C-alpha cells in the first residue's frame, strides 16, 4: 500500500495511510487527504484560502478517478464550496456524467447537501488587491480600477501571470490493500485567472489519470500545457506501451517541449506510480520535491523530483 503526493499534500498523507491500513479504499484515502489540504487556509492554491480569479472570486477545480473501473468525476470553476474533491466524487457516483462546471456544479453541490460558504480569506483578498494593482499599466490604473476592470479582463489575464502566485495544486495517488489505485487533484487554479478558466486539474487525462492495469499520474504546473498534451494519460499510456515508469514520465515531459512557446519558462510537475505501486516525482524546476509513504513506514518520505530540462529536448 502506498500514498504519493505533491509536497503540499504532506499534511494529508498520515490520514490517507490510516484509511488504507484499516482496509479502506484508495478512493477514500485520496479524497480524505485532499479534504485536509482544501481546509488549510495557508495553502493559497487549493480550497479555502485559495487565491481568486481576476474578479476576486475563488473558483475551484477538482477531479477524482478510480483505477479499478476507470470511472471519474470532476468539477470546474465551482464557487462557494470548500471541498470540490467531494463534489467531484459525487459527480462520479451519483450522475451519468464526468464533469460539471460553474453554476451547474454549484447547483449539484447544494443538491448533494454541501454547505455554501465564502472561501475568500482576508489574507487572500489583500494579496489579490496588491497583485491586481501591481499588474495594471500605470497610465491605465486609475481608469481600470474605477469600474473598468471588467471591460479589460482579457488584457489583464495576459499581465497577471506571476509564477510565484500562479502556481499550485495538490495531487494524491493511493494504492490500497486490494491493489486498487485512485488519484485525486484539487486546485484554485492560477491566481488572477480569467473567470471560468479551467486548467488541467479537472480534466481527466490532462491533470489526472489512473488505471489499475498500468499505473497512475497527476500533474501540477501550467495546466494549459498538460491540457494540450494529455500529460497524465500519456504517462499511463506510455507504460501500457511497455515503457518503464521513469521512461514513461520522461517521454510525457519531453512531449511538452513541442507545445511550450518558451521551454525555458515552462513549468510542469508530475507524480506517478506504476502498477506495482512504485512512485516517482518529476519536474522542470530544480529543487522541487514530492512525498510518499508505504504502509511499513511511520512517516512520509520527502524526496527530490527528477528534473527535466525542456530546453535540451529536440522539438
Ligand atoms: N495546474 C494548475 C492549473 O493550471 C495550477 C498549478 O498546478 O500550478 O490550474
């Protein structure tokens, strides 16, 4: 049994492992772990306390996939509910659909009994105001701030791509006693994104994929890149085609060089396992880590990710 996560998922790993040790399912483990990160107000990239979109609204995306049945559920641009991962799971279990967005997702969350609440913390609101005014062209600032912002969102979306603030998401993969694999992803997406923007996180095959027969993968980083390459599915598919785990991940990362306008600035991070539950973490950014814990350990292990330099990949 194993639980693997992006570094910000460390706080959720013990709870996930407890579920697995008690004979619980990989699906229950990844959902429970994700909820802990969604509750954390200090994580500005996930759930409550997440940074908002250009209009100052927190919009959350999440997805969950069951590697046993290949069933999946996801929500995108969900406002007012702090546990999008649980709403995504309900989509998977209660609807004949995979992905709900916006108003429909919120309607469904209410129908399923989730409590609506304000997710924008004072801290996130302050950083948002500073981020937006810092991104405005000085000669336009006064006009745009006094009511012009919503007529200029497309221009602002181009300006507000501060990588320090934009990035972040949580990933979990678990393999349970029965050998079943599940994956969960949750995010508030890019800070100051265009309202309604979805990245890879709620899109099955881009930000997450799990298949008991071959393995699983989940991504963080520039969702637009993973969307265009189907990165999480690519990792699983390359394993199906006979690549080893590391080779499959390397190939999926190399695929990104072809779609990245500037490979030197492209950010992608992934965690993955093979069907035996062996973990790996990979990144384009030196120094990044990931965490994992097997049932014979007392605490999670944090390890450096394998670094891929996309500028050296032949396009
Ligand atoms: N992949 C996420 C998104 O594009 C953000 C991130 O992981 O940094 O929404």
